């Protein structure tokens, strides 16, 4: 009798679980972003989240959890219920850099399920107009004349803007000091205010200020000019041909989430990213749509990315915040 009852309970639970997966989503989904409002991650999250909510028929609620190089957000999602209702928008800093800086702090990518890459873009090197710097060559020349006195603002230790500056120092032979902030928006504001001189920022963080004249754009971090930011030279043209850094954002779910939900989210994201208004909104901020062919393809991409970002993080000497 007890065996029959246990078998019946197990069958009921399995049926309930299957029904829940089939009904997903039937309530709002939380999209966790590890940076402050107003920065690139927040802009991408809100733009993509709005389109995704239309496809899924449920609200996508952005939840900003900045701090510790976005590890706070990553850890939060890794510990969330694997039911598809807590989603992480992550960058290389969350997935590749932070585990390299401090493997004991926070989760690794093994705690998460990759769903798909959603966007990619170069960084933009920008300066305060009062510096008198008009080009990358000017920046290198001024930094070398005053070693250790110039500084660059970034979005936190191990963030792409931080490592973008580190890589620049390595390749250009400069010694600019890294000044951390708790997100892209406050770091860019510090350059506008003149508290810092330079930033290696994500396009949504700086392009509006370059257009308004509050910042001067010097170059993009790709080898050639980007069609998204056609007015700025690539690094070959700017005179630092071996400098290259691409930046991306992607979706992750907690480990243990069912394959059915992962596939539903992947398929919905593919539909959302095909909407013309999404491409136009991202392009206005210098960001391009870049989706993976499958969750497995995204996982393979991450293995390659880990090597590049982890090495740069270790070379930088960055420590966990």
C-alpha cells in the first residue's frame, strides 16, 4: 500500500512539474542586472526585456544589484529557484573575470546555465574636452609625459572598462591610474565632471555625451571602424593596431532549470531580438544584436572567452572588491 501511495505521489509531483514547465511563464520574470541604472547593462536589459516581455506575455522586471564587479547579482541568480523566473543579464566580468580574480568568492559559470548571447559592441575611448586630447596618439603622448598622473574611470575592478584601460596601458606603454566606480554611469559622470580624464566605456554609457559635446570620442576598441559608431576610428587607424576588445551581454539561468524552460527562453529571445525596434534602439547606442545559434553554442563561446578575459584579469593584478 505504502509503495503504491509513494508511487502515486511521485507521479503527481512529476505531473505537476511538467505542467508548471508547460505553463511557463505564468507570472512576471525578474531580470537581474549587476550594474547601476543608467549604464550600458541597464540600457540593454531594459531594451531587450521590454521586447522579451511582449513575446512571453509576462512583464520582465529589471532588478539592479550593483557591487563587487557584478558578483552580487551573479550569486543572487545562482542561488535562486531554478524555475525560470529569475534571469541574469551577464557580461564577461560576471562570467570570466570574477572567478579568475577570486575563485572562492561568488559563483562560477558552473552555477549557471548559458542561454544565449544577446548583444556585442566595442568599447569607446573617451576623454574630458578640457584635457586637450583629440586622438589616441595625443592620449599616449600626454600619458607618457606624466607617467602615473593621468587616470581613467571604470565601472569596477574586473569590469570591461577597467580591463580595457589595463590592456591599453600594456600595449601603449602608459601608466594611467585606474579609478573604480560602482557602475558605468557614475564612472562616465566623473569624466564629464573632470574628476577623471579618460574612460574606456561601453557605447550606451558615452555616446550621448559625445554627441552633446560633453565628452570627446577618440576611437573604438575594434581593429576597424564600427558601422555602429562610424565617426570614430578603429584602433588600426588610431595607431594601436594590436589593441582589440569586444564586449558582450548574455542571458543565464540558475543551474537546475529544466531544458524545456531554457529552450522556451532561448526561442523567445530569438523572436524578441528580431524586432526592428530592438535593433534600432540598440544601434542608437552603438550596440549590435549578436545572438548564439543555440545554448550549446553559447557555452562553447564562453569557454573561448574565459581564456582571454581570465588571462587579462590576472595580468591586471585586480583583486576582488
